[in-house]
């Protein structure tokens, strides 16, 4: 390459106006053994740029940990949470379901269950009214028992008479 | 995303991340730590990686921010030992040797540039990014980037010509 054009490029280079292609031309030019003495400082610069790029390499290994074990731990925690939440909602949260949300089959089952409960309920009421009659009877019974009290007084008196009679018969025999 | 998928995705630019980190943090060990940190951060967010339009530019921005934070916390934590702290006034033999090895000298000169210029020069002259990509990483407009780049290039060459002429910095 003509020295003249190189010098022009260098001027542009110093002002930060060269393109990457032009800079590559310069690098290639200064990579050769001999350059004009007044361009010696440029040669040092471009040589340095070339060598650092080739020699300064990152050769260490980076320990890339896949954090699977951690993820599994968290999954188990999440699973436990979901499970307990599920149990909780089935235990306490069922009444939140409205009738309209059920499927047809479920609605049928629900209706049947309600009917059965109603039946049991009505029988229970009947039984209860029967029990009321017993209550009345026991009332009457205690009333009757009170009325027996004078009769008991009678029996006392007759016992006394009987005793004295026995005594009389004993003494007459003697 | 499996580990091999991730490695394939990251492979094209992991060296660039490392070089940028090294440019800013200087020490090789520090740069390796930073690179590992960046790659692990990407791996942690691997679900989101598909959403990024330009993963490389994103990673470079992350690297830049990470390293600048690192430098800031270091300066706050302990006294930073810079060359000026123990520089001798007369030219030592060591320096003359260094000056002769001028390719190494370039990296020392870049070390003294302001952080912003370091990043831009690194991305342009070593990684050959175009100005739009650099704009994404440093969050500056292309004109400002050109100016910073021009300053950095001129400073390096000035210091290099001085070295050549006098054999000292």
C-alpha cells in the first residue's frame, strides 16, 4: 500500500473517524516487518492491539450448577401446601358450592338426599308427638298416685285392728 | 437451557468480557474472578437470556458496571497503590528495560487513561466494535465516543513517541 494513503488513514484514525474496515487495513499494514521510521509508534500500538486480542483468553472453567435439588425441595413444599389446602377446602369449604354449579347427576343425587333427610325428619316429628302422649300419661299417673294416699291411711288403720284382734285370740286361748 | 447450550451462547464473547475486565482491573486474577461472576450471573438468569436482543452488548455493559463498582469499593476499602506512590525521580534501569519492550509499554500507558477512554479504546481498537455497539455499552452518543477515542489514541501515541525519542516515559 502506498505510504501516502496510509498517512491519510492514520490522520483519520487519530481523529476517531476511521471505519472498522480502514482500521483493519492499518492493522494489516503494521503487522508487516518494516515500516517507515516515523510511523514506529503506530506500529507498536497496532502490534499491541493484535497481540492482546490473540493472547488474552479466558481459559478457566465456570462451575455452572443446575439448581435441580433446590427446585425439587420447593416442589415438595408446594405439593404439601396444595394437599393441605385441598383437605381444608373439602372439610370446611363445601357449602360454597351452589346448586346451579352441580352437574345434572349430582343435582339428582342431591335432591334424593334431601328427600331422604326430609322423610327422616318427618318420622322424627311423629315420634316426638307420640312421646308427648307418654308425657301426659306419666302426669296422670302421678296424679293418680297422690289420690292413693288416703287408701294407705286406711290400710294402716286396718293393720292396727288386725293386730289387736290377733292379741285377743291369743289371750283367749291362754 | 442446558449447560452446553449456554456455553455455546457465551463462547463467542467470554474472552471479550475477560479482556475488558482485565483492562479495568489490571490484575489477571481479579479479571478472572470478574468474568466468572458475570458468566454465573448470566447462567442464573438463563430463562431471560432469550429476551435480550443483544446478549453480547448486555454482557459487556454488565462487565463494565461490575468492574467500575469493584474499583470504587476497592478505593473505599484500602489505599490504592499506584505507580506514582513509589516512583523514583531518576530513570531506573528497570524503566529503561520496560521502555525497550514497547509493546508492554502500551498497556502501561492505557492503564493511566481515564476509565471511560479505557473502555472505549478497548471495545474499538481491540474488540473492533462499531460505534452503535459501543454506544450501548457506555451509554454515550457516537460523537462523544469519537472524541474520547481520538483523545485516547493521541495520548498513547504521544507517550510512545516520547519513549522512543528519549528512552524514558
